[in-house]
C-alpha cells in the first residue's frame, strides 16, 4: 500500500532520494505498522507542501497493484461479492482496516473504518485507491455515487474532482467511504470468473492464516483501545481477553516491546484527539465522548498535559498554520 508513494515522491526534489532507493529495495512482503505509515505520510505532506499526496498516490496505482486482494475481488460474480471479498481480506494489505457493508433506505453504505487514526492523506489514499481500483473493473461509475470523508473540506477540490469524477463529495462526514443505490450490489461483474475466484480466495485464506498472530501486538492493542474508547473506560483485562491472552501475558509481551498498556492507552487517546481536532469539526464535548472521557473538562486537562495548550487553542493554531 505504501509503494505507490515511492513513484510519486520521486517528483519532489526536496524528498530524500536515498530514502526512496532504500524503500524500493525492501521486500514486498515487509509489513509496516499502520501508525508508522501515517506518520510517514504526515511528514511527506509537510516536506513536499502537497496536501493532496494521498489522492495523487492513489492515481499512481495500476492493475494488480493490490495483488491477490484485487484479483480475488475482481473475479467475484457481483458488486456485493467483490466488496465482501475485498473487506474480508483487507488485512492482507492493512491490519487496521475495519471495513463493512450496510444497507439502509435503499442505499448501500461502504464504510472504510480504520482502528488506527488516519491523517487526511491517509483517508484520501484509502478512499481514492479503493475507488480507482474498483473503477478499473466496474464501468461506468454510478452517477449517484457519493464519497464521504471525515476530514473538513479543503479549500481546493481540484484533485478530488480529478480522482472521483462527478461523484458527490461530502466532508466532515460521520465516516469514510461510499454511498450508492443498494440495487447495484446485485450488478454482475464483467470480470467475474467463479473458478478463478475460488482459487484466489483459497490463496487469500492461506495468506491470511500465515499472518502470525503475535506480529503487530502493539498495533492490535492500539486498535482494540481505539475501537472501544467511545464505550467508556478501556481496561487491560478486557483487551487481553479480546486478543485471547491473559492480562499477565499481555503485560509481559508489551514490556518485551518496551511499552505498557497504560502508555498505549494514553498514546491512542492523544493521537485520536489530535486527529479529530485537525480533521473534523467535532466539538470538544463530542471529542471527549468519542475518547471515553467522563466529561469534557477531563479531556481538556488531559490535552493540556499532552500538548501544553487547550484543545480549541490547538485547533485554531493548526488551522491558522
């Protein structure tokens, strides 16, 4: 998922060529923690001065960029089956992906949730890459298509129009993803191939099973914490149970990786707070609720401890910058 950025960043002389040389020689099956990838994207945006890096990188993708995930989806019989396949095996590409299909009031909602907070560039790339790849196999684009973004509307929508065509764009939305008529879920895919689809799904299942359950423990804990925040206080014993280990085992394994549950809990809250303040118009009260604080004053105190400034002061400073 990060490889499309290498080609794009070659065009920016201020970006270190040696870093790109090293990245391009990294084996394809190397896994990069999602949080680290998001930090890289944020740094790349700041270094290049290009806020639309996510959209531009998505347009660098080609047929087959997403390997078995793409071909297994494209060989499905219908739009619904293709989306369900992509969502089932999304962890092959992105361990923080938490995608789902919902149908309500005659509309199909393709929700692209992430258990790790995404930067604007991360959200843009995720949605644009999904859209660009899908449109290579689906023609024409649904005229009623809507694309939803949780971040605020940028001042210039030129690159969004180039990427999503005539789709309706909605910003400051409750989730990232797509909306179109539910009746299209039953549309047949011209690239559908039942025999090939079975083979590719079997292959994808094996790849999914080969992902060692111990890998990415820190990311798994972060994801569990983030997905549970809005429901109230998150306890280590509950996260351990969801990961299938005892609290003592979780504590020991996190200590081996140089961290602790309390540190990760605090880190997740801090990063999520920054994300909401930078990329949404949620009020302080709403953010406090989303982060599991009992009251907004507790959130304000915590944010001052993290950043040395109150949440709204931070938001004003970021937007002014």
